[in-house]
C-alpha cells in the first residue's frame, strides 16, 4: 500500500493535531536561542563614551546568565507555547488543504514542488494574522528585563503585557508590525515547505510518496528548511523586531524612533551599517535548524501514529 493516496483519504484534522505537537517541540527546543536573537537585534543603548560595539551571541549569553539567571532565557515562553501550538497546528492544516487544492487533478501523487511553494506562501500570509500579536507580546516580554533591570516587581506576564498594550495602544497596537510580518512570513513559508519537500526527497528518494524516511532524514530536512526560510527573510525580521519593540507614545512623549518599514531600514543602516540587518543571523539559523528539525520530526511521527491508529 502506498502511503500518500491512503493518507489523503483519512487525514482531515490529523494535520492539525500533529502540527500542534510539532509546534510544542519547536518552542521548547529553541526558545533560549530565540531570546538571544531578539536581544541581539535591538539597537545598542546610548552611551556617553560613544557608540557601543554590539555583543556577540556568546558574550550576551554569559551576561544574561550572570545578571538575570537561566530563567531569563525562557521569559515569555508561556504565550508562544500556547499560541504557537495552535498556530503551528493551523499552519500544517492550511498547508495540507492548499496543497491539495492546487493539485486537485492529481490526487494519487504528492503535490508538485510548485504547488508546495504556492501553498506555503498562502499559509504564511494567513498565519501572520495570528502570529503578529503573539510575537509582539513575546518581544516586549523578552526586552522588558533590559528596561526594568533591578526592578523585579515591575515585570509583566504575557496576559498582563497584552492587556497593557491594548490599554495604551488599543487593538491596533496589538497588530503593530502586521504588514512587515506578512512580508516576512509569506515568502519564508513558501521557501520553508519547498526546501523540506525537496530535501527529504533528495535524502531518501521516493519518500514523499511512501512516507518511509527515517528520523535522520526528518531532522536534517526540517533543519535545512528552517535555515533556508530564515536566511531569505532575516533582514525583514530585524526590522519587524525593532518596529514591534516600540510602544505608541503617550501625550507629551516624543514620536517613536522608527516611523515605518522603510524609515526603520534607512535609520538602522545609517546608524549601524548594513551588517545590522544580519545581526544575530548565526544564532537565528542555529535555532532554526534545531527548532524545525524538531517540528518536522514531531509532526511526521505524530501524523504516522495517528494514521496507523486509524
């Protein structure tokens, strides 16, 4: 029995469950590296001694562990753990639906690579509506230690942070950075799913139809997919992080430093050089390999378990 046609006949809803399991595995495995990425992407604090050299990932890790403790690397994880589980579940379910729709005339074969890329593009655009507020809260939580250093009582949790943003900035404040999130995620997801399908087929020919690849193939193909998607969208991610780190100014306060996507790129490059758009890329791709290897492995194993049990 070939895996793909039988899988198509009985898989509705199972991608959602398996995608959620993959999302949980990805968050837990990669959150510390994500915290480092967000910190590295922020502009250096003003100094009277002149421009400060950005810290290395290892130097920043040592500083966090020494001054804030290991728990700081997981600060704000509750929000993405809950939301990314749902978001990842939705991503894999929507991707499955779209890939079938684009290849509806050839249901006995896996989707073509073109359909895979288009399905990923559409999936990335749709999931941005859920992901944008979640990432906004996560970024604010990951950065609040910098502004509240030494004031433990001043820290907010995920729900409190979301309420604080809504109170000060309204619903629109929760969607600050939505445009740049869509610009980042739509092409990134196209690259993401295309790379995974191409890599797994190259590593284990015929596995897209039989579903018989081993765990090593899943880990490597998933890791490569994550790395490829991050490399293609990383400069936009730097801009997104900076825009979402800003709060709406209250009465009497100066306007935010960055007034939009283009303004953020221009000012960041003028002040810190082109390299700023790639600051933290090493940490991001390392995290991407670990996280997405875990996501796809957990997803594939879960979907096979659900399929076999059925």
